[in-house]
C-alpha cells in the first residue's frame, strides 16, 4: 500500500476536524471489522471534507454522514459488505469495498454490477491526482447534485432544470425511493 498522501493536497478543501475515537469505534462496528489503516489515517486528518484532487471533485463523508446514509439510503441492502465513504458530488457514490479498495457507482440505480473500481486502497485513490488550485464552491458545500428525473429514467444530464442541490437528509430518501422504483420496474419487466 502506498504511503498516505501528503496532507498538503487537501489545502483548498473544506474540512471538518479529525474524527473522535468514539466515532471511529462506532464506524468500525458498522463495518464489522477493523477499518483499513489508510481510511483511518484520513479520518484522523479530518472527519469529512470536500474539494478537488486534480480536476476531480471529491467529497469524503463524515462518520455521522456515513452512518446516516447506511441507515437511510439502502446501501446495506444493495451493496452488502460495502461502506459508503463519499461521492463525486454529482450522482456517484464512493464505496469502500470489503477488500479495502474504492469503487464508484451511481446512487440511482445503486447496482454493484455498475461499479467501477477506482483504486485498490483509499491511499491510492487519493494519490491518483495532485493537489488542485481549485477551491470548492461554498454554495454547494455538503450538498449532492440530484437529477430530478434520474438518468436511468430518461433524465437529461445536461439540463440544469433537471438538477437540485440537496443536503444528505433531503437526498437519502430520494435515493432510496428511486432505487426501490427501479427494482420494482425491473422485476415487472421480468
């Protein structure tokens, strides 16, 4: 595993303070085993944050957000053994795979078959791009971009009228509802 990235790559990020020992213990319990050391190293640096790595926007969820999404978004049902750790802020979730790798897949529909492996560890995922001079737009801090009509249902990815910036508390129930609708319609189509 590569060394954890130089914290300087997070200079322009909006970051929360480091995770607490209690929060790490709670997350380890949810994960069902010891968290990968590089993910723990990240949480020791900051408990959630967002910004650019190179040209890619990345949001790392706080422990509180991870636990909230697992309870309210269907992750444990549709991606068993995986832990949602962040997003690209625009409709794709970042999950920690059982082997410690990082995968990316759409929130809607959340299908493991659509996942793309991004790296074999959190450290390699974070090292893939250099630090960026870009600072995140504070108007969208902590918000996910939701397609009002999801792409899988014919929504237009370039139509700004089809997009809403939502908090996780607003977004999670929509992700759950659309994923259930997708599975319902897929079952009917046989």
